[in-house]
C-alpha cells in the first residue's frame, strides 16, 4: 500500500521508511515500520524526529496493529499522541459483481480535472501521479458524481481513494465505483483488493462491509507532542 502512495521524500532506515510530502496526507508524512530498524528503537525514534524536523513536518509514526503493539505502547509512554486509527480492509475481486452496464463510466490513466472535480480538492494529485494507477468515474447528466483510484502493487489492487458527490450519496454510486475498480484489476489478473478506511468514517466502513470486505489489520499514527520532547 505504501508503494502506491509514494511520498516526495523517502529515506530508508533499516526496514523503516521515513516519508515527507507537501499537503496534509498523514500516510505520506510519517515513518512506516516494515521490519527491523537500524540500531535500537530509541535510535530510530530519534532518527524519525530528526528527519521530520529537517523536512518541516511534525514527527509521526504509522504503527501497524496488532503486530507492533509494543511500539505503540512505547510511543504512548513517551508522550506520542494517537492521531486517528485506520482499518485496512481486504477482499477478493472475483467475489464482487460487475458494475451496472447502464451506468456511464469513464476510465482514465491520470487524475484529470473531471475526476478531481468529485472530491473537490487537489492536494493529493501529485502523490497519485507518482505511481501508475487507473482512475474511474461515474457520470450522471453530464457530470462526474463518483470517482475512484486503484493501483497494483505486489499482486494487490489498492483502492485509494473513493469519492461520491454529497448530493449523490446513498444512491449506489460508491458501490458502482468500487465494482468498476475491482473489474479493472481483475481484468489484469489481480485477485486481491485492499483499502484503508478511517475508523471514524462509518459511512465508508458500512459501504465496504456491505460489499464483503473484511478487516485485515489496522494502523494508528502516533505524533510527537510537547510532552514527548
């Protein structure tokens, strides 16, 4: 998933990724432990802090759970504040129905102006363009009302993100976008899907749950606070 959402600056510290980007996306502005760091945990925490401050961002660490519960508890004890939990959900592309054939669907290889008109912001476009992906949008009455992105990495189709216009929510548009994205990677021979959803996004969790997605794990961002210093 990290491969499909690449930061502007990435530094490896052992098997940790130290990442920094413009904009507010936390995933691309945090350290990601993928295995053992160089040196001790204290060493890598100090390195994360030094790197982040040099990049002008708040030091943050994305903690996969439950695999890194010890790290989470350590950061908590050091005063690193929890900054939101996220569920990682997975599914099988073959288990999803194809989209409604009567819907007007546009398939692109970049986040065009029309595609970006659905979320209504542009700060993540530079991140999305740094990795090859497919972009799908659903159209009604000449207007894009739903949009989604999917990228393939290591035989996984990673959805990030899906948007539905406010006035078209709860009308099946989100379901159609996910079905379109699943069909795109299924046609490429990819069977597995993954998506990250904020734990407080009840609407999105309900959508993916209704489609049969299941929880694989979660992660939590821990950020440096004044008490940590």
